[in-house]
C-alpha cells in the first residue's frame, strides 16, 4: 500500500520542463582571411587536434572539389555566378537523401561525397559593424560550404576565379602556427578561437584564444517521501554538487555531497514524537544524454549515518543508492540499500525526491 502511495505521488508531482536547446558539435573555430584572394574561410571543428591535417591539405581538397564542379557544369560556369556550392561528406552506411527541385547535384562514383550547386538570384551585401565601426564588408560573391561529421567549412570569395586560386596556396605554415599556438598537450577540454590573416602566402596577423567549458558548483534543496522497511517518512535533503562539462560544453560528470534528513514520526501517549536520522553521502553520476543540453543523470552513491534518533537504525549504519534522473524532470526515484546493526543486517528502502 505504501509503495502504491509513492508511485501515485510521483505521477501527481512530475513536472517536465522542455529544453530542446541544441549542442554545438563544432566548438573549435578558425577564421582565415585572404585579402589577396578576396576570400574568407571559417573552419569549425569537433576537435581541433583531429583536424590539423585537414586544414593543411585544404587547398588541395578545394582544388579537387572545384575540378569536380567544373566537370559537371557548363563551360562558362565560372562566369554565370555567383553560385553557392554545398559539399557533404557522407559517412559510410548513412542513408543518402538527394535534394529535389531546381538544384544541380553531382555524386562522384565510388565516393560518399555529395556536391550541390545552387544559383543565387538575390545575394545581399553583408556588412559587419562593431563598436560603430565597419569591420567587414562582403559584396555579393561565391560561397562554398563543406559539412562532415568532424568539421564544417564556410568559404566566401568575391569571384569564382579567386575561389579557384585558393587551391594554389600552401597552408603548411598555417597548420604549424596553429599547432604551436594551441599547445595540444595542455589544451584539455578547452576549445579554441582563432583569427588569421594571410598575405602573400604568409601569416600577416594572428590571434588565438581558448575557451574553457563552464564547470559549476551548485547547492540544491530537495523534499521527498521515503520508505524504510514498513515505515513511510518525509525527507529533506541538501546537496552540494560539482558538475564538470566536456569539450562541447555539455554537462558530463557530477559528484555531490548529500545530507539527507529522514524524519520519522511516532504516536505516543501525549501526541507525536519526531525522530530525525541523518546520512552524509557521496555520489558520482554521469550524463547519458548526448543529444540535448538537458542532463539525464545516472550514478551511484554511498553514505554513513551521522545522526541517530529512535530505534530505526542500530549501531553503525551505511546506505547505498542508485540515481536515475530523466532529462528536465525534477522528480527522481532512488532505490536504497541499508546495512545496519554494525553492518550486519540488510534492509531495503526507496526515496522519491522533488528538487526545487
């Protein structure tokens, strides 16, 4: 009957808060400005350490893409723009859906590469203003985007001729600079932001900064209902948590210091007597949700009885519990296992918690 009451309480109190925010799967960003070629390239990567060779070989990769585009287009293609070229590197085994409509698509035989050429009828002039000063002005021009699981690239060039000329550049100095400036040995979970200007095939200006994911500490209060043997009791909890985020700024690992107060009430001759038993516990949890920013925690915890009142627990007592929190839900159910009477006797319990 008491277990049924716990389940009913969960159904009544469950509150769901929608949080469908997307995750930035490409946290590392490098902007390369090429004034001689009147072009700008922005590299965005999942993990900069794994993309150095791609950056170094990018001119050769771009030259190959341009050759494939020219093969599949009219002879005067470079004079008909500006156009937008979209390149998608499809991983092995992924289902391919080709865009239908007024889109020219080309897929090299034997390669998982999709190239789409889209004519641009009304391309605006783009102006970037910072602190009341124009810092960038991009007239209508050619655009090329590359998308894969590990990186995405956006390239702007004033003309197809300038876009083609990028294939003749050498990015060896660029990759060497990035390796040295980023210092991979100490990069850890940090992401990088870089802006580089290349003139006459040499680095003219450069900046590089790191962004460390925002680990955070929290103090939360929870109220709940617990079941120990045949006793149903209210519970108040204070939790001091430290959450560590990963390279994509997702909540990843959480460790918490938990102070539970189990409030038992017994009827006596003259009213009721309240006995508070307190446990101090340590928990370790991992976020198993990798798709949205909302966390779905799962983990384990263990604690010791630090305050005893009444005869509910005897001698030294420890408890172990499992944690499972659904994404964006304030309600959690914790199965608990107690070792009491100097750790000789076993008892099962369960707690239903609501986090404020």
